[in-house]
C-alpha cells in the first residue's frame, strides 16, 4: 500500500482542493490481489487504491475525464510499426 501511495503521489494522480459544501466527496477502497506463479506459489502481493467514481454525477462533480495511462509495450509497438512502415512525421 505504501508503494502504491508513493506512485500515485509521484505521478500527481490527483490534486487536493478545499472541500466546498456542494461538493460530492468520492470515496475510495483498497483492492488486494495475490499474483501467483504457474506452480501456484506466491510471486507478489498487489494493492490498488480504487476511487468509487460511481458516486459522481456528470456536470455536477466533473465536466470531463482524462486518463494519461499508457503501457510501455504499446509505445514500443507503435514505434516499431512506424519504423517498419517507414512512416514520416511532419
């Protein structure tokens, strides 16, 4: 859990703002998972902090969404396809 909180802070996942009486506070919950190897032994423990966003109402609590998450593998795939097709970036 400590590593997850540190990662969220390092990535500036959220911004703390003063609570206004008309604001709907979004709760959160820790989700735990055990990653196992193919033989069934424990590889590692994972913890994720998940926002309970279903309590929000569009137009009241938020106006748009944005998720700046991309996997490194996806970036490499796009670059390799671009290189193999000899695409030019203008």
